[in-house]
C-alpha cells in the first residue's frame, strides 16, 4: 500500500484553530497531519499602483518556512539575501488562487495580505497554506463587513487545495513527505467550494502520465477538497 | 471569433532553423508566429554536486527576454539584481520538462544547459522555448553520439509544449499575446512525442473552469503538440 | 503607575511548552505575556571553519519575526534582500549569551543552531528568545548525553534575560511594548542561573541615567531572572 | 602575418540588416565577421530626473551577452545578481559615444534607450554595438521626425567604432577574438562620420606603446571607421 | 601587568586635530594611541520621513574601516555587497549616543550625518569614533549658530566613550587591540560631559562577571571619559 | 584663462608622504592640490586562481571615496550594496596601469593589493591614485627585496598619471574639479617613467576633438608625468 498506511483516497486529519494571532485582522493555525501552517490576513487601506483608482481591491500572499520546520535545518531565506524560486512560485500560487474566490469590486480599494508561515512541514504545505489562508481571509473580511466598510460579501466561494500523485502506479490523495519524495508524478488541485476548478499543476519529475490517470487524480482531488471545505466552514462558523 | 482571426484549433505558423550559434553544441531559432526564441544547448563534462558519482547526467535550462522583445521595453534583469519570479518559474519548468524526455543514466555524468532567449515575444514564449530547447538538446546529443561519448540514445521521445485557454467561453489553441491577455483561463500542456503527459499548468486569473472544459483543452493540446513534434522531427532530420 | 497596571517589579506571566517541533533536537514555545517565541535547537556534526580541529563546539543563533507578529504588518526580511540591523544585533546577542553558559570543550566538535522566531510580539522579544533558546539548547544537549555522544554536561548554568527600563522616572521590570515605546532608558540584562552577569545593554534614546538608577535596574533584573530560571528548570525537568 | 590571414589594414565583412525587431522604434542586426549584435532603440516620452525641465533629451545604452555567445558558456548576469564591471564599462561607453553625435536640444525632452545584445561574439563586440546602435538610433529618430514630433534632425553625424591593436609589433585593424587575446596593446576608437574624434581608449595589458605607434593606430582607425560609416549610410538609406 | 605596559587606569595619549576635511561642515582626525579615526559632520536641510513636520532635527552616523586599517587586510564592505553586522551595530551605537547629547527641537528640521572612517585600528575604534564624532558635530553646529540658522545651542553636553575590560582578573581602562583580544569581558561606556550615563554595553565572550567587578569598571570609565571630555573641549575651543 | 588661475601647462603642487599606515607593507598620502588620496600596498603570499602555478605574481587595486570627500556628501558604497560603475572602472584602470610597470615573473607567486582611498577630492583622483599607488607598491616591493624574498627588482619603471582636457578651446594640464566639470573633452594619460605609453582614455561628453588637439594634449601629458615621476623618486629615495 502507501507508505503512510492510509487508504489511497484517505486524507490526513485536518484541524483549523482560528484567532491565534492577536494583531492580525484574521488568523488561523491549520494542521493537516504533521504539516502545520500559521496563516494571517493583514488589511491595508491602500492598493498596489497598477490598480489605484480602479475601485477594485487586491489580495496577495507571502509564504515562508521556519528553518527547522523541516527534517534537517534549512537556511533562513532572510540570510541568503532573497526568496528562493520555490518560495516565489508558491506565494504567487497562493495569491492567484485566493483571488479566484474574490469579487475585487465588492472588496473596494483595499489590500489584504495573507501570510502563510510553515511551522512544521510534512508534505503539502502549499495546499495547507491555501486552505488555511482562505480562513484567515474570510475572518478579516467578516471584520470589514461587521464594521460596515464593505456592504456586499466579496468572497464568492471557499478556496481549498489538495495534492494528489501517482505512487507505484497508484493514484494517491494528500501525500505526506515520504510519499511525495517517492511519487514520480504529483500535483496540486485548487478548487472552489462550488466545485469549479481554479488551478491544476500536474508535474512529472522523470516520469509521465496518461489521460486516464489524470481523470482518476481529478476524482481524488474533488473528494479531498470537499472535506477541506467542510473543515473551513466549521472553523469560520 | 478569436482576435487573431484563426480557427479555434489553429496553430500559428511554426519554423525551426538549426545551427544558428557557431559556438553552441546545438542551437536553433524557433518562430511560432511573431514569437521568436533563440535556443542553445551547452555541454559540460561535470554535473551538479547532488548527483556527483551517481553515473547520471543532468539537463537544466535558463530563460531570458531581451529588453525590447516586448511591446514596451522591460527592465533588463541583470540590472535589477535578480531574475524575477516569472523567469524563475519558467526556467524551472523548461528544465523539468526536458528532463522528462531524457534517460539520465544513458546520458552519463555530464550536464547540458539549454538557454532560451526570447528575441521577440507575442505570447507562448515558454512553450516555444520548450519546443525549441528540445531541438537544441537533440542536436547536442547527436554530437555526443557521433563522437562515441554516448552509446545509447538518452532521448526517449520528443518534448513539446503548447498553450490553450478559454476566451469568451470558447477553448482556443496556441494563444498569441492579445488573446492571452484577454483569456480568463489559460495554461500550458507539455507532452512527449509518444503522447504521454509531462506537465499540465491550468490557471484561472479571476475566473474558473469546469471538468468538461478541461477535457476540451486537453484535446486541443494533443492536436497542437502533434504538429510541433512534426516540425521538430523535420528540423533535426 | 505603569501602563500595564503591574507593580514596578512585577513580571508578566511566563509559560514554556517543550517538544513543539517534531523535527528539532530541542524546541519550546515560550510565552512572556503576549510575547510568543518559538525556539528550536538544531544539531550538526560540523563546526565553523575558524574552530575546525580545535576540539571545541559552537553554539549560534538566528532570530526572525513573522510579518504579522507586530501591530502593523512588517515587511518580510526575505523579500527585502537582507536581515535588518536590529535583527543582526539581536541574533548576535542571543548566540553570545548562550555561549557564555556553555563549556565548548565538553560539547565537542559539533554545532547547535538555536532559531528563535517571534510568532507574536509585545516587547521583550530578544529576552524571551534567550530564555526560551536556552531551554531548546538544554533539550538538545540532553539528547546528546542520553545517546552517549557527550560525557560531561556542557551546560554550566542556565542563561536567562529580562528587560528593565526607566519610565516616568521609575525603574520598571519586564517592559511590554507600550511601556517600552515610552521609556527613555531601557536595556537588557542577561544573567546565568548562578547569578553571574553575562551581558548588560543599557541604552538611552534621547535621555540619560545615573549610577544610582543603574543599581536599581540591576536589582530588578536579578529578581526577574531568578523567576525565569525557575520556569526554565520546571520546563526541562 | 595576422592569425586571421587578413591584411593588416583589412576589416572583416560588415552587414547591417534593419527592422528585425517588430516592437522597437528602430532596430538592426549588425554582423562584423562572426560577431553578431542585435540592436534596438526604444523611445520613451520621459527623461531622467537630472535633466527634467531642461528641454533636452537623453540617449542611453545597455549591453548584454547571451550566455552561449562565447566559446564556452558564460554565467548569465541576471543570475549572478549584477552586471559585471566589463558590462558596465561597455554600456557607459556606448551611451557616451552615441550622445556625442546627438543635439539633445533638438531631440527635446524624451529618452532613447539603445539595447545592444551580443548573439555571437568573436572580438570587437563593443565597437559593433556602437556602430549598430547608431543605426537603430537613426531609425527611431527618423520615426519621430516623420511623425512631426521632432522638427530639426537631432543627429549631427554618424557615430562608429573600430578596434585596433599591436600584434607581434605590427599595428592591426579590427581584431577578431584570437587576435585580441594575443595583442599586448589594443584599444577602441570612436569617431563621427565627419572625422571628429569622440573617444580613444588605448590600453596595454602587460606591455606599452610609443607615440609613433599611436599615430599608426589612429590612421588605421580612420580607415576602418570610414568603411563602417558607409555601411551605416547604406543601411538607413 | 597589562600587555601594553600601561597602568590599569591609564589611557593612551589622545590628540584631536580639527578642520581636516575642507568640504565638511565640521571635521577632525582623532588619535587614541595608534587608533586613528577621521570624522566629518555633514549638514542637510532635510530630515528622515518619520520626523518630517515635527520641527525636530536628526543626527545619524555611519562607520567604516579602510581595508588596510587592520593588521591583515580586510575585505572592503563595498565589494562584499553590504555592511557587516559589526559595522551596523557600531554605527547605530554612534548615532544613538550622539543624539543623547542633542536637543533635537533646538536643532530644528535639519539632519547632520557624522561619518567615522577608521584610517588605522588598534582597539577602541567605536569609542574614538563617538568621541571624535562629537567634535565634528560641535563644529558643524557652531557654523549653524554663527550663521544664525540656530538660535539656542542644541548640544546639551559633550558625549564621549571609552572601553573597559577584565584581563587576567584585573579591570583595565582603554584596551588596545592585543588587550582586547585577550580580555574575556569587555565593554563600552558612553557618558555625557556632565557625568550622566548614555549607554553601557558590557559583554562576556566565554566568561562572566560579578556586580562588584561591574562597579570597578564603571569607576574606570568615569576616569577615562573625563580625560576625553577635556581633550574635546580643548579641540573645539 | 583657466578657472584656477594656473597657466595652461601648470600642475598643482604635489606632495607625497610615505609610511603613514603602520600595518601596511607600503603606504603614502599623496596630495595633488586639494585632492588627497591615501594609498596602501598589502602583500599576500597567494595569487588568484587563474595564475596559480604559473610562477607569476599579481598586482590589483581597489578604489573608494569617503562619503564627505566631495563637496556634497555622497552615499557610502557599502550601504548601497555595491560599487558603482565609476568605481569599478577606476579600480580596474589603476590595477591595469600598475601591472604595466611590473615584471610579474620577477615578483613570483604573490599578490599585492593597492588600496586607494580618497580622503578629499578636487578632480583627478584616479590619476593621483595611480601615482600614489605606485609609491606604495614600490615601498612594499622594497621590503620584499630587503627580506631577500625577491631577487630581481620586479618594478620596470615608475607609473604615473595625469589628466588633460580641452576647456574653452584650450588644452589644459591637470584639471581641478571646477575645470573638469566645464571641460567638454577630457581624459587621462598613464605613462611609465621611461616615457612609454600605458593607457590613454580620451573622452568627449557632448563634444568632439581633432587629431591636432590630441597631439597637443599628449605633449601636456608628457610634461605633467615627468614632474610626477620626479616627486615619486624623491618620495621613495
């Protein structure tokens, strides 16, 4: 079977604790198995230059890992003088995914920055960051609405993400780190709570896959995301 | 219909001229419509530290755009002190994609660096870079085989890429720049010459898509890549 | 009296939870009031070049703040291309302080890196980092001793730190952020569990202080550190 | 005689193809033997801060080499975090030289950036860049004049450059790479089409030269530049 | 005894030559034994953004060492791409210390930057920089007052600094480089001419100290600073 | 006549004080009028990788300006993260010029780094740096020869430099800053003590010059350099 002993379509346990950072407009600590990500949403009453005056808002994200979130200590990106290619890719993905669930006109000219910092890593950190990041975003938007600064809810639907991969010829849901390092093909599926697709990133390192396998992975992703959306709804209720 | 006036499933004209850089082990200038990319393959008899002694080779890629390849002049990355996030993402994609078509054991402990420099841009530069990059790689490997340095052909199959997107609700093949800027959903499909999938990157900026639409895009991609592979075969014949 | 309503010589509540990072050799989450710092100790069987072959070990530290640990979001240091002057000063202080409690000969040629990441800030983060950092270090060293890799305990005594300052002419112990921003004179006292002084940093921003005041601050510091050392002992028991 | 087999005062064949970059206001591909440089001129309706409000325009230049333009692959400057000293020197020279042929008052408050990117290098790239850069500049200015944005021609005369050197005691014109690496003394002469001198850079690496030799080099330079100016005139006719 | 042969409480000879940089508003070359620091004060009629409009001025400092100021040549910080941690710590200290002697309201909205460049180093460079930096500041302020731009003297008192340390169990004043490298405990005391304390930085590298020793060091510091203040007064008379 | 009131062919007063930096193998403070440059030569018993094992030595140079060496304060290069283009050009020129006077075989496998730091600037700093840099180099080489580490004198001849320019149509020798900023054409001539030319850099900013003018400038340069060489000889006698 799979290294973790889970069924092929079995997610790890998911928990989302909200309100964990007293300064942030919205925050949560999401745990997907041993992967722990601290997410905060920070509101600013200004937007990037390229949309100034458009009446539209902006949602962006940043991602980081604590040096010892991983099995052996990683170099701190602040000391190496820049964010690595992987970090930049991930934070662009988180921002793009969250924006796909936002009506930016309804948000109005303000910016929300979602910070996702991995305290402990065991595979699937970017998916946990998107899923938890949406919860932080939801809480910050709730605050705006309660204050009357925003009239129409700018959040169209939940946004959640899960990884899938092919391991020993078998499609798997929600890979942990040992599974991820062995899978020749893996990827991330970002969906909205209403089932629409936002982003698919399937990638084969030294391997390939067929259209039939692609369809099976898609089925698994839909299963996983629906469970994550349920956890999100409970957390923000 | 589509801004370019092409049919929904119609590629732009493709040409591949080889042997254009006298110092490189392999090189070509690929033109996909007005998108022109100069590709070279550089051989080195050394490998990165992480595979030293493994008996395996490595293929990597770098990507750049000339400042005035675009409609308005872009800042030169060498002057801004680093490669931007987009550049890093693209060159990681090119390297990963090309490696999926390489038997690294057969290549032996040597590295081939594929440089893809965009002389003129009109959408789809990363796909043209992958398609042209494979031709440069093929020519460099031919040289190695002719010299007897490599016995078994390390190239398993061609690697080629095409973009698809959804524009005004319609799935389109091979988007040029005006189409790309209007499409709410677009992505890149990288396939091998034998039809296997290597990488799928579908992404919606401020939009979403359904599973049915995903299947249509996949059909278009298969059509486009088979034409590109034919052009590659002619170029290296 | 003081903004926080505490007595002049009253510390905030202190808690230290150990074993919070599964990959680290030692770890804790220290909370001093609303200041929360996650500390980990990472062991490596190598030392910096300048002591290679000396038979001695090394202890070093790094410090960071999550962007939204503060009242308004700070820029992430990884994106600004370098660690700021304040960060560098603090992490040099943490490393220097911890080393003053270590018999580096007894540690042997290995390095322990203590990472202190501020999850939430409310004044005194560097003091909390030193106090919590020592706990993480203690736990990592315990592991080395249990494994028999180290025979003699290399930790001479506890190392703990507290801030003191002068606010409205009155000497205060353990300043929170509002107190710290109002105090004209403030500083940090790092002591060992046996009462020896390791480091004193008193500094006046736009103010000065007398020798008599200096003596009062020293008294407060001794009171505070003895409470912190008690909390450290309980945590590692 | 000389390694290339040419006569001492013989230039390599020169060709200049214009209009090769569809987005640029002016562009050309100049080939001097195996040295190939792609030049573009980009117009902006703004000037650098230090001449804002002066009524005068500005011409500046940037220079780059593709990684495999050279015999062995060079590191891409964008990845090394900055432009090297040689690149900076060359692009400052190109900009300064072109400005010596421009009436900046007649140009009016606008900036033209000339990008010179070496596709293939075989010695004399900076001279080819100046000569080709002037052609791109000429074409961009023609466009401005045709549009009526500029009334008086701001280009006073052609600007062209050639290298000369002393090899085995003999003065040579237009050194290719093998000649350049052997010459103890070499330099660049930048002249206007009307014969006036703009810049002389003679430099001896581990050697020296006499005033008599300097005069001979000057004669060669005048011969070479007059041929280049002829080629420029034909190209822009 | 001590390595230098001086008495425990004996300073090195101190000289301060003023007016050594013709462009600066105030300047001096301070020599404390073989430690030579060139100090200049530069006046600008603008302030940093964070105090704009406050009516208050600002005093800041920068510090550098010539590459061969030290026994073996150090790398130039301009070539290593940034100021090291030690440099940043020192220049923050100089600025903070000088500001403690300034009435920023009386100075008015202008900035004075004090540059301290070490021409020759033999221990105690930061203390010499503070002491000499104050002289440069005094001279620049005199100029402002003579010109009538400032009515009330913004300098409250002199600011001077001296190092003390514990060597072989003995407290020493004004350590030179050989003494400093051997001392287990050392630090810097910054005082005003009126005897008030501005900053204390006592630090033990691999050692500790007691409260009794701390008091002895404080006595030494008061002795040393009073001699430095006398030298400052003579220099600016 | 000329702004400084000097005759057209009149140098500023030149003084060279040696032995001014106690740690350096050779050093001097050169003053050419109000331009003051501190030069040191640092010896290392290692060479750069590209000549390791060749039996030859290396001479290199670095150049810097103190922030307030100029009329208005310049930004410190260490804080701006890199050396500017002008600095890099100048230090490459100094190194290249000095090497033209060195028999690198006779020097043997060792490196001498010449640091030239401008304490006060009033035009012609790079020429003063070369002239003073040679004196520091001479003194360091003398030390090597006295110690018997080098048998044959590796210094072939003196190396000295002077600037010339065309101001109001008149050729001038040794321009100070006000003259330099007004001259349309100016440049630097580096010669050996035996009259051989090492480097010529004539450059016109927004102007041009004729061959006849070039000859006049050359005459002036020869006059100036012979006076500088005399000063060098006196200084090292």
